[in-house]
C-alpha cells in the first residue's frame, strides 16, 4: 500500500495504485487516463508526465485525487501539469508519485501539489525540511499562505 | 544597479544552505551522480576535463566595484588567480575544488552574487547590451526589464526541469548588441505609435548544432504582459519540447516542427489563461524596479570644453585607443570605455585577480563604482568623464587592459576549448593565440576596419562561430584536430549564419588562411566598404578561390 505525506501527516495510502491491466478499476482504486476516459465516473486518476491533463479539466468536480506519476526526475512536465490543474480549479488531492527528488518537493508544492507518495529513497524528516527550505520566493503566489512571503509585491 | 533587499538576501542565503546540504549528501554517497547532476548544474557547477568549472552569474552584465573585489579574492582563494568572462556576460572559474564550492557560494552571497541557474535545463541569466542606459541610440533602458525577468525566472517552481536550457536576451537600442536573434527568446523594447512601451518577441533562435535565427511571434506586446507572456511560452515549451533527444530539445526545434503560426496559437491558448493574472506588471511594480536604474549623478559638462581638454593629449597610442575603445554617451562630456580582455598574455576573456582589483579601483575613481561584462568577452566602464580618459588609459595600460582593438580582428570571441572543456573537438585558445601573433600590426587591423572573428572548439558553439564575420569551428577527423572556416555570419541588423568555406584546415594553417581572406577583401572592397558588406556583396566564391586555389 505504501505511505503518503499529506498536509503534514503520514498516512497509509487509502487508494489502490493504478494498473493499466485492470479490467475495471476497484472502488478506491486509481484509474489510468485511458481507464478514466472509458469511465469518467472514476474519482481518482493517474497522469503520466507525457499525458495531457486538459481532458481532465472538463470534469474536475468529480475528481478527488490526481496522481502525477513522475518517471524521471529530470522530466519537468509534471510541474506544468500541476499548475494547469490548480489553475483550472481543481481542489482535490494533487499527489506526486514515483521518481522525484527531495530537492524538488518544494517546487512541486508551489505548483500546487499537496501530497507525496513516499519511497525508500526519501527520508521523511529530510523531505519535510526540504518543504520549508525557502521561506521567500519571487513568483506570485498560488495560495494565500505563500502570498505573505512573496517578494513580488 | 539593482540593490538587494532583505528578502533577496534571505533567498540567497537559503540557497547556499540548500546547496551545502546537497553537496554533503553527494559526498556521503546519499545522492548519486545522476541525481546530483541537475542540482549542481543549477548552481553553475560543471564537472570538467581537469577540474570542476563554476559559472558565476552576472545579471545582465552589471557589477559593482565591491563585487569585483570579491571576485578577485575568490579567484585567489579558490582558484588559480584568474577568471574568464563568458559570451553570456558571466564569469567562469576553471579550477575550484568541488568540496569547497559551498563555501565559495557563501562568500559570493556576501556581495549579493550567486551561481543560480547559470547552467542546467532551466532559464539562464538574462543578457543585454553592455552599453545599456548610456548609449545614444537607446530607445529604452533594458535593465529594469532584465531585472524583472531575473526575479520572475529565479527559482521559478515550474521551469526548473525544462527539456533543455533556456536563454533570454533583451535589447533596448536601435542596433542590437545583445544577439537577440540567437536566443531562445529575444525581446526588443519599443514604443508603439502612441508612445506606449511594448516589446517585440522573437522565439526559437539559437546556435549550437542547429543554428537558427529567431522568428517573430509578436511584433508588439504591451509591456505589462511581459511576464505572463513569457510564462505562456515557457509552459508550451516545457510541455511540448522534445525530451527524447537532447540535441533536438531546444525550443528552436519545437518552433520549427510546429511552425511559427501553430506555435503562436499554442502560446495564445496558454496565455489566455494567464493574461491579466498575477504576473501582470503594474506601473508601480515597473517604477519600483526602474528606481534602481536611475541615471548616475552626472555633472553638467560643457561638451566643447571637454573635447578641448581631450585634444591636449596627442600621444598617437592614446588616440588610437580613444578612437577604438571608447564610444559616445547619452550625456555630454562622458564616454563609455571598453576595457579589453584581449591582451596577448592571456586567453580571450581571461582576467587576473590583480586586474580585477585594479578595475575595481578604476571603477571607483572614474565610473561611479560600476563595471560591466560584455558579450564580446571584454569589460566596460560606462560613465567616464572625457577629461579623465587619459588618466584612465594610463592606468589601464599599466594593467595590460588597454589593447586598442575593440571591434577589430583580434578582439576575438573564443570558447575555452580543449584546454579546459571535456566536450571539445579541438583546442581553440592556441588558434586565437596564433591569429593574434600573426596580426599584431594595429595599423593593418585599423585599415581592415571592424571584423568579428569567433572561435568555438566544437559544434556546441559557445564561441558563437556561426555569427562571426569569420567563424572558426574545431572539428574532429579520425581523432585529429581540424578547423572549419565560415564567412559572412552576422549578429546584428539582419542576422545571418555564416557559410562554410570548404574543407577544414590544420591548426597551424589557420593564420595563413585568415591572411588570404583578408588580402582578398582588401582587393575587393569598394572605398570604405566593411568586410562583412564586401562578403555579402560578392559572396564567398572569390575567397574560396584564393584560399583553396
Ligand atoms: C568549459 C565548459 C563549457 C561547457 C562544458 C559548455 C557546454 C556547452 C554546451 C553543451 C552547449 C550546447 C548546448 C545546446 O545547444 O543546447 C553550450 C552552448 C553555449 N555555451 Fe558553453 N560550455 C562551456 C563553456 C562556455 C564558455 C566559456 C562560454 C562563453 C565564452 C560558453 C557560452 C555558451 C553559449 C553562448 C552557448 C549557446 C549556444 C546556443 O545558444 O545554442 N560556454 N555550452
Ligand atoms: S564550444 Fe565546445 S569546446 Fe567550446 S566550450 Fe563549448 S562545449 Fe566546450
């Protein structure tokens, strides 16, 4: 099942991971983008870096969880996907999973990610420290909290 | 220049702490090579042939004398007592020790300097005209806009892992001294008919393996949209740029594959969501940044009286230097001075610690304590009173900083090449040395007029050989070093990529090849026709015949 960091807590992942070979997606299961296309009532979807999130933005109200699956930490498309979803009004859980670095979690968070699937490579204490590595930022805020620390105005 | 506030400093110090931690994890084996790579690159740290190479950011080429002094001391304490000015206005150190880089960054931060995003697949240092703010042909001072871009792009959370590096250049003058057509994004500030400030946007220019001249995607965009528009371009590139082949990953390849019109459409789709949003520049925001770049406290001088003072000095060497290495200024009685880093004892663009200290002192004495780096690998003191020029020249001469060749053949651009760089096919510095030795007669160089000669040690084109009037490129043939020569490249005013003359040459043949090209030019030129204009009038055939005939 694995663990997830969410809003400061470590929780057991309540969702079953996406599996393209699944015939149907179980309840509390994450669907792949194709599975979601076949059954848009699914409430959790996994998006790979090379997939287009714009389809999802049609039915964001339905979705409770989007998992951004990062296969290679050098591939920065997930950052744009995250902002894309948040800007389109997605308010559910936006989770990063896969091969990301501790050094990227604050960037991901600032793009709108609010949960991280933990892997053996990442120490929880180090990750939490990394989330507050920078107390200031030049870019405009995505939410109120960062508004206070933004330099931009 | 822009002065840091508490928040800017906070960010730098947090960055140093972060990198110290990353370095420690790397040294302890917790971070592998692959993981550490993008992290160190975004802090300017390359692992090179002989030692690590560290690239220090000089935002749009502007430095204070205090920063120069710090650089001098860092090159002494952490390196071999010299630094190198790059074609993108940054400094490079060739010999720092890996383990000590965090300390070096800590010291840099003391003078508000850093290595953030000087390499890696992210938005790099924004560059501009070395004569920004002082040039008579200036339309708008580009520096405040460069600073706004610097802030926006620094640690931008969305764009730190792009398909490839991304370079932005800004031009605010009539003649383009920032090579905006060979950047991923080129911006030209201009007013519309009603006098509103806006910006022309070019995308997809670049050198490297596939040299491309940038295409216009907006002829004029209201300045308030600058950042939201850049954000839209970057987002399209981040999502659609190729990631399967690093040689095809630059935005130029994407723009070509999509076509400019389709690319523009994609940008507009993104932009429609971002336009008028948080990134919109308010007048106040622009004014706040502009306040950092107010005119210097110039004296009101009488131009004729100043000229008379200058005319007292009739030393011919001084007069040569005056003519070649100084240029007109917006303010009467002042000139901008090019400090040549092209002395025969050093590689083009190299500057020693003592010279850095010396320059700091001269900046304090003569130029409001500021200096600049240039795309041509020189430095500039931008605000010198004409009456001080002789004293300044005397002092520069003592420090070997007064080679009077700015803009002439031996004011070459040259990459570090095989002496330092592990990607090199050939050693470029010895070729530049040989050319300099062969053409050491300044009178001959002056007679030839302005010529740009650019040398790269491989097709990555760090020396901008494609856009040199004469371009020299190191190539590898069966493990041997050869050099390909091209003619007719041009950076400004209808930019062009040079044409390859023919089969390549051995290093030792190059000075003779250049000599033949120059001879042929002298035969062909009509009156005062410039080298580059002759080439464009007659084509490369006559030169080919002479060189290979
Ligand atoms: C010694 C270490 C260096 C290494 C390993 C290095 C590596 C590279 C590589 C791989 C590229 C091509 C990237 C691409 O096309 O995507 C490149 C481009 C470039 N380099 Fe360097 N470089 C070095 C030093 C320098 C120096 C000293 C300068 C300045 C004199 C410089 C200026 C540039 C510029 C301006 C480009 C841009 C060409 C373009 O826009 O495509 N580099 N460098
Ligand atoms: S052009 Fe090639 S040889 Fe020269 S510095 Fe760049 S990568 Fe190295």
